[in-house]
C-alpha cells in the first residue's frame, strides 16, 4: 500500500488524534494483508471495507 496518499497530516490535529489515526491505518493495513494472505479476492476485501464505511457513515448521520 505504498502508493496510498495520506491526507490527515495536512490538517491541524492534536497528537492523540494523529496517533489514533496512525493506529487505525496500521490496523487496517494488517487486516488487509492477512486477508490477502488467506486468499480472499480483492473484490471481496473492497466490498467488505466499503460496506463497513457505509454502515459507519449511516450510523453517524442517522
């Protein structure tokens, strides 16, 4: 995932928030690597991530 641009460093965030975002990024990267190693198709990984993002967005705004 070296070709992913991370934009959160451009925002004025507190150190705790930056650390939490970095930890979240690392956790997601590890989970994706494990899923790929287990042989999950990339389309399934993307669908699961998209579904999770959609449900969290719906929970936050609804």
